[in-house]
C-alpha cells in the first residue's frame, strides 16, 4: 500500500546521488567536486572552475589552454541567430531571450541528437561560449547600438564586459564579476538543476534541458531574486529610509527578496565572499549607498526573523554598480550555471532513471459522461 503522505516541494526528499557539488548547511560550506567554492574564488578564474565542474578535476596548464581555445573558438553566433536576435521584441525579458537563443542553438548544433558523454561535453562548451554573446548582442540591440563581436584574446568575464560596453573595466571589477560567476556555477539539486535533470530523464537532449532550466531560473523564488533585490533597493532609495521600509515590509508579512534559502537556514556559504567583492566594487565606484542599505536590511532581517541573506542579495547591487541593467542580473547567472546544469545533465544520462513522481488525486469522484446535446 502506497503512503499518501505528501512532501510538497519535495521538501527533505533525497531523489538521487551526485558527485558535482555538496551543500553543507551545518558547517556553512559548499564544495564543487570536493573543492571549497571560496577557495576556488581565491585561486582560480571562472574558466578553471567551468572545466572542473564539467570534467571532474581542475585542469593543468595544457588542459586549460585546450578548453579555453575551444570556448573562444565557439563564441561567435551564426548569421541567422544574430538576425533572429535583432528581430526579437525589444521589450523581451533577456531571460526569455537566453531561453530562445539556447533553443535555437539546439536547432543549429550538428550534434543535437548525440547525447553521449563526449558529445554532451562539446555541446556544453558551445552553449557556454555562445550564450554570453547572444545576451550581450541583445543588450546592445535593444539600446539601438551596434553588436560587438566577441574577442578571442579576452577571458570570458572580460569578453562579456567588452561585448556589452565596448570596453573592459579595471581588473578588480573583472575579478568581482569572475567571483560571482564562480559562486553561481553550481548548487546541487536546486529547482533549475532538478528541472534540467527531469527533462534529461526522458532521454531528451542537453539544449532542451538547458532551455527548460533557464525558464526555471527566471522565477523570483530562484535566480530572479537578484533582480528583485535591486528593485527593492531602488524602492528604498536611500539608507535613511531603509529601517522604516524593512520594518513595514515585515509587519505586512512580505517576502523580502534575497533572504532565506531552502537548504541554508543559518546563512548562505557564498554570501561572505560575494559581500567582500561587493564592498570592493562599491569602493572603486565611490558609491556606498547600497552597502549602507544592505547592512540595515540584513540586520533587521536577522534580528526580527532570524533569516539570513542568500547569494542574490550581494550580487544584485554589485552588478548594478558594474553598470548592468537590472534585468541582465539573472542572465549573468545563466552564463555561469550552464556549467552546473551541464554536469548534472551528463550525470543523469550516465545513470538514468525516468523521474516520475506520484500525485494524490483530490478532484471529482468518478462521473458519467453526458453527451453534449443532453448537458
Ligand atoms: N522574507 C520573509 N520571510 C521569509 C523569507 C523572506 N525572504 N524567506 C522565508 N521566510 C519565512 C516564510 O514566510 C516562512 O514563515 P512562516 O513559517 O511564518 O510561514 C518561513 O520563513 C519559512 O519559509 P518558506 O518559504 O516555507 O521556506 P522555503 O524553504 O520553502 O523557501 C525560499 C525558501 C528561498 C523560497 C524563501 O526563503 C524565499 O521566498 N526567499 C525570497 C526569494 C529569494 O531570495 N530566492 C533566492 C533563493 S537562493
């Protein structure tokens, strides 16, 4: 007899094993393939971490050079994709643009139907290389500016700034952006990753799984929170308003974006690192306003609710200070998370079991169909 106990939101359910990352809320730690995320931020650039997530180990110099070459050689888009991007409604949310662009990449990819580990690794690199180009192109198209093609002599982080703004900022800003990519790269069975694994479990392909994962990440309860944080900070406007604003929000029982987490209940392990780089960017930009708002809201959330910030809280204002439009914050998350999603898609393929849970039916009891002319 099957138990009818419902685990809404799959709360507390372990659905599979993974070797990609480990979230350890008890000790506030997160490891990718066994390496602490904060150490990877300190000692590696994003490309090394992308290699690690996809290939299970950190690269040596030769392996990294080969990986980077492949990524750089695949940055450019087809003429068709550039022209489709130009035709997209200018008001489209860039997450929807990213979702559509990856879907089109699937139509164009010569290995779409091959889901072997080798083909999936190659396709993951192509999606990782092309998605920033598609996003940056749309960033400029909607502002009526010319598209800036990718440059092969730049890192992924530098190239994204270059393609969006036409120049690469100082190295501390690039490092802060790179750190955010590392921190966003992978986080176990979160909703978008689980979506990607669910799509994969029917033996569908990597482009489809990543397209679905992008749709999932868009939601404000997941990746979309970094945009919502910025909307909140813009509503608060200045530090003097912060205390009143947050107390009122809590009195109204509002959900405060950028706080809380399904797994971390006493703090998100990624926050201290990102908070440090947020401060560095604020110092360079000589703009401390958002840091002050940040601290006041955080203090009240902890004092009144014992709810701590998640990584979207510091990334939101950091991306704003770097000059990105607010609706590009979650798309930046996409660029990074393509690595984690791809690793999970490959893991799912390697030991697949169709994901198909049960539901407890609470609709009408059995009824007789009455023909249309007698209803
Ligand atoms: N602001 C205010 N209250 C919050 C909160 C927040 N950000 N996050 C959780 N809570 C409260 C809930 O209202 C609930 O209170 P209750 O027990 O009195 O009803 C309690 O804390 C438990 O929250 P719940 O939503 O059940 O936890 P969850 O594990 O299902 O949700 C999130 C996790 C992330 C969806 C939730 O914390 C949230 O909505 N956060 C804001 C969105 C966000 O930043 N998402 C990014 C996640 S990385």
